[in-house]
C-alpha cells in the first residue's frame, strides 16, 4: 500500500497524494470489508509531456 485515507462517512470526500517514482499504472481500492468488490480502479502516471485520454470501464 502506497497511501491511504481515513474511513469516510457517506456523502463525504477525501483526498490522498503520493509521489510516483516513475511513469506506470497503479491500482486503487477500498479496503473496507467487501467494498473492494466494486470500489476499485486503475490510473496511469505518465510523463508530463505525454497526454493520455481518460478512459472509463463499463
């Protein structure tokens, strides 16, 4: 685990940051029991000069 937030109440938001050591893909998920089944995703850290269009899974 690279970073995490505190548990959030329904309807609230949180923010977390980290310094990526190199361009690559990262997975994220909710660690609350059974939430990781649907609360997960993937993002890509890229070179600032490289533009990658956002993608969304169905």
